[in-house]
């Protein structure tokens, strides 16, 4: 019995109790700090019951597992995120202007405000560069306003939520994928892993991420991309400019990203690791 979400709810605890009584293996999943850090007593108590009842605590990254109390870590099993391998298309048209891509929910912890500030710096050096922001969320209005304040109306496009072939097309059009996540006081969540990084990797794109949550478990510094401190637009701009100025390095990083994604983040591999957690 796998309680995939809701380990801090009455229903989640009930399912685990029934599993124990039935002789089934009880398993829970956690995806980030927000799944087990609570401000009220009841969910904290229910979560504690769940961790006692569970034989295995499946997490999405080593970073998420490291946030748990030490006494729970023997139960921790790190699962792997995964993404579909897209249909192969021809190489990106080198005549197209270079494009930076972000995909994700538009919330403060995703750091899109830092991305816009960093992009303004890059654009002052490389006027032809473009930024595509895919996603929606409560920060949309403020981010559109920031785009206007920075004078980026002609080079930054908000695409809204895209799925399927339209999202694949956006990945294919991009030159670099960026995920600038950070901690914010108003949001207890963190970047448990960063599935959009895996999706971009499947499209053979070089990656830029922050030293935050599980991002460094996908982005290998200098191999498939670059890592920068969170909340640092200047460092983020430097990383983007570095890759954009060296197309050969960008291709090499993109190739390495694809190879790493295929070997570690395919659905076949993710399924094998999930089954391993059930057999522990």
C-alpha cells in the first residue's frame, strides 16, 4: 500500500494501518520540505504516525531525504524522477536567435524574478537573445510588471501553460534551459528535484540551475550545465552568457545532459528503482 501523497492526513494514516493489519508493505512518498514541516499540531502528529507505520519512505532526491530526522533515514529510499523521451527532430536552426527557456509554476520560490533581472544583464551584451517563460501562477502579474520595468517587452514572452507537442516544441526551440529556484520566507516548499530539468535534458539542452534542493543531483557543474548560488541574478547572468558565447560547449553540455537523462532518468530506470523500494 503506497500512500503517494497525504501521509499527514487521517486517510493516509488509515491506509497505512489497514496495510499493516493486512500484512501488506506500507510505503509513503515525500517530495519536498513542504510534505513534512508543519505549523499545526495535528498534521505533525499524523505525519509522525505515518513514518512509524511505513516500512519505506520514498523521496525524490537525496536532498529531500537529508531534511528528515536522522532516526528516519534508514527507511529512506531515493526514487528517480523521469521524463518521456521526445520524438527526435532535426538540429535547431542556428539562424534563429538564441533562446533561454524556463518551464514551471510562476511562484516566488522558482526565482523567475531573478531570471528576468539576469536576462536584462545578458541582453545588454547579446541584444538578439530571447527569453521564453512557460507556466502560470500567482506571480504572473508581478513578473509581467517587472518585465516592463526592465524594458524587456520585445524580448521576453510569457507563453502560459503548455503541454504535449507544444511544450516539446518550446524545448526544441531553446538554446539553454534555466531553473533559478530559491528559498523564500513566504513559501515552505523547496525544489525537491526539478523535473523540468529532466525534460530539458531529454531534448539535449544545456542546463543552468541553482545550488538549491535536488537541482545539483541533475545538473553536474561543467558537464551538462552550470550551477550558481540561489538569489544571485549577476551570477545567473554570467552563467547564461558563458554558455551562449560558446556554441560548441553548449552542444557538448546538451549531449551530456541527454546521456545522463537516458541512463538515470528514463521511465524504465525509474520503474526499476520504485520496485526496489517495494522489495526492501
